[in-house]
C-alpha cells in the first residue's frame, strides 16, 4: 500500500504563490537603450520573456517534487508475524569501596575489580541480542540504573559510567535482590533471572540476605551469584613483600546458599578468564517465548522526487548560465533591438 507519512506537508504547495502576490518594493526602471533596428533574430525583451516562462515552469515542477519528497512517500508491505523469544536478565553490580582493590589483571596490567567487571560484562551485554537487560547498582543501598530494556547500548553505557563509591561504601546485597524482584513483578511473562556480582558480604541495607532469599523463592526469581576477587595477592610493606588473601571478606557461603535455593548457581571469578567462562555458561540459559509481534515492511520512496527536484535545479542553473552567455555574446557583437 502506498501512502504519505506526513500528508499535512502538502499545505506548503501554494507557498511560492503567497510570496509572488506579496506587495513588491518599487522597481527602479532601467534606462532605455537605443539599439539599431537593423537586427537579425530575437530581441532582448523577447528572449527574457521566453527565459522567464521556462524558468517558472521548471521551478514549479521542482517545488512540487520537493513537497512530495518532504511528505515522505512510502510503500507498506503485507504484515509479517515475528515470534519473539529471549531472556530477562537483571544485572546487579557492587560499587562498594572494596571494589577499588587492584587484584585483577587485564592484558598484563593491574586493574581494580570494577574495571575488570566492566571489561568482561561489556562483551556479555553486546551478545544479548533479543534479551531484555536491566542494571542495578548497589552499595549503601540499591538503585535501578536501567529498567528491563532491549537497548543494550544504553545499558552498557550506564555500566561504563558507574564509579566506585557512587552510591556509598558499604554493601547492601539484600536490597539489590529485593529491588530486582520488584522490577520483575512488573513483567507478566519473564524468566526472572538476576546476576549479582559482589566482592564482599552484606553490611548495609533495609533487607537482609535471608529475607531477600525468601522473597526470591516465593516470587520465582532465579539468582546467579558471582564472587569477585583474587585468592592471592602480593603486597609490598616496610618489611618487604608478603602474600595476602584480598577476598577474605567475601561471604561465599551466603552467596552459594542464595543461588542454590533459588535454582541458580554460585560462581567464583578470580580473574578475567574465569569471569568469561561464567558468562559463557549464562549464555546457555533457556530463553522464553514472548507474545508474537507484527511488523509491516516499509520502503521509503522520498529519494525519487528529491532526486528529480535536484536534477531540475541543476538543469535550470545550466539553462540560466547558457541564456546569460548568449545575451553577452549578442551584446558584444552589437546585435540589439
């Protein structure tokens, strides 16, 4: 079916006539030229009238073509049913002060835990074609940074813009799970999967991990927990270097209990490679079928009248140039009337 997307644009068709009918400023009469009456061919006035008539016709057609192009002519095809399926993944990222620990390595360079998470999670988000993603940032409490959306680019940008300490220094794991449950309940059909990344234990918030775990079970939310942090790290001190465990505050028992009781799994991310392996396993989550969406193929046709108008404009310019050159040639030869 052929149609114009912006049919109202056609009200601009008579616009040139309005300018033509507007009161014009007083014209200065040029001095009359006395020319010999022994002349062959057309006079200047006759040639000018003929030229004006041609220009008016071409300009009118070009203007009509421009208005047609501005009205966005398009061809709509037959409706096509598209079956939609995918996952609903809410990602909760810890921004507490302990995420500053530089016990991770990317391409041979020591980085903090949050930078490593961004590095690997960005690729994970880019591969989520057809999935709805949401982003929660938590520390002293949990904040919804992005609701469930198909806009992966925005989710990725919001993640990369997050900063350690942005929402506090402590860790509210229970609040993050509770907020994710609340957002999932707003969706009628969802597989309700939460991926929670943290490097510590619950030290803040209004909901305890036990309460959040109970809510997740009752609302059918599957929680995959990821403990971030290396097991060994060399630290320089006044007495020399010594080996420490930078993840000694990580509450693995609590994270494992939450994951297994909700049907999920607990993962340990000690480096980039292990985190990439975890995301590969999450890729295997079964997508759910969503309601079928209908789409009509649309083909834009505006460029045909636009190209035609451009071609007429070029021809009009060439015609004007040839006309002026012809008159100048006659004047130089003394052919006046």
